[in-house]
C-alpha cells in the first residue's frame, strides 16, 4: 500500500509543479479574460489520461501518471471558480467559449487519447 501512496505522491508533486509553470507561462503570454493556463492543463490532462487508459499501462503507471500527475495537473475546482468569475464580470462570450472548449474539447481529446492508446 505505501508503495502506491509513494507513486501517487511523486506523480502529484510533478503534476503540481507542471500546472503552476504552465499556467504562469500561459498567463504571461496571453493577456485575456479567458484563463488559457487552466484550459491548457485541463485539455492536456484529458488527452493524456485517455492515452493512459486506452494503452492499459497497468496499475503502477496509472497511479503515478494518472492519479498522481494528471490529478495534480488538471483542476476542476479552478475551472469552476474561473467560470463563476467570468459570469460575475458579465463576460458571457468568454464564459460560453470557455465552457464549450473545456467540456467539448476535453471529452473529444479524452476519446482521441484513448483511441491512440489502444492503437499503440
């Protein structure tokens, strides 16, 4: 059991650092009401998790990369908070675009990742 905890912790540590770095760089590069950093990490996580599940890599890899890394990289709570922020600022066009991109592209990228994983 402690080996599994260590895998999740190591993956989570790396995923949190990656999320921070990517989000910071995206915010610096794109000055916009749309939070591109969160969008990027969430969509990347959708694809990569689909790839892992489709590839049937086994429990240790799923714990390290899926639960740990992707769990810390992606963030559902930040997505929801940013959606509320856009609504409170009456940025409805950005709100609709962000919702659409997050959910439609997220599901699509998860499926594409799954298909790629099955193929390799």
